[in-house]
C-alpha cells in the first residue's frame, strides 16, 4: 500500500469516527429517554396508542441498527485498511478486531447483529418477546459505545491526525 493510499484511508477512518460518534451521542440520548424504566409486554402494547412513545422507540431501533452497522461494516474495515492490513469477510474483520482488543468478543458482536435484525424484522409480533429484545438492546448499547471508544483509542495511538473526535461517555 502506498503512502498516499494510507493517507486516504486514514482520512476515511477519521471521517467514520466522527460519524459514529454523532450516531453514538444520538443513540445514548434516545436510550436514556426510552429506558427510564424497564420495558415489558404492557409497555409494548401501549405503542399502538402512544405516538410519542412509538416515535422514540423507532428512533432507538434506527439509531441502534445504524451504529451497529456503521461500526461493524465500515469503521472496523476502515481501521484495518488504514493500518495497511488486508480486510476480508465481515467475520474475518471482526475476528481481527477481537484479537486487537477492539471488541470484547465476536460472539457478543454477532449477538448484537442478530438483535438488531430481530428489532427491525420482528417488530411487535409478540409483545413479550419484543420487550425482552428491547431490554437486551438497551444493555447492548454499552457494547457499541465500548467498541467505538476502543477503536478511537487504538487509532489515536497508531495513526497521526490533526484532530480526533472525542470518546463517548
């Protein structure tokens, strides 16, 4: 990989870190507003008559999925390319991220991915099951934040840049 190519990859990485940080800030805000109390089947059933609640839920599901997608499908491969590593399948890239200490475990990440799919595709078909999935997603937000912060710290320590985005709280 040429020096120019590495520079371009580093610029892409920095741009993606900024995007994911914004996604994370919005996700954390929505998470805080939505999960003031644990969600249960009765809460899910109220969604049909409470437009504000339904819109907050839609925002959470969208932001959760978007951040999970951006980190897994774009940010991790961009980090690897910026370090002149060859990227592979999504699973290969996730395994490499785990080995670098950026993800707690590939298994947890894949569970988050499956959860994201469940939230999007099985929306309220079973209120009890959907409530369980929502609560799992709430607890999984910390995995997304940790992955972003780990990637940000790792990139800062290895790639020179004028200005790095802040870590997420």
